[in-house]
C-alpha cells in the first residue's frame, strides 16, 4: 500500500491486496479508512468492489452496470 497512485507498470508488479489472492494487480483502490492508501486489485476483485459499492448504495441497475463494466474490461 502506498500514498500515491501506482503507475500502470508499477501496479502490475504487485499482487492483489485481497487476502489469499495471488493474481496480479491491474487496478487500484484508495481506501479512506486506511488514511487514503492505494491498494492493488486484480480484475475480479476490482469488479467485486464495484459491484459491492453499487449494491451498498442501492443502485437500481447494479447487475447491468457490472456486466457492462466486465465487458469493457474484457475488451481492453
């Protein structure tokens, strides 16, 4: 974890921050509860964080938005 965002090259050198996950970091998340530290996330855990946030706020299109996001990432 670090205070400044990772570079694209830097994030891919790290493993996902989720306990037990051995996948390569692809995305990053800044957590306010840890003093705004940046943490690497793999693709699946990034999607999971987005889905969890949408469910938390009760977004009416959670499933559709998550599937659109998943398709967007797969196309990159």
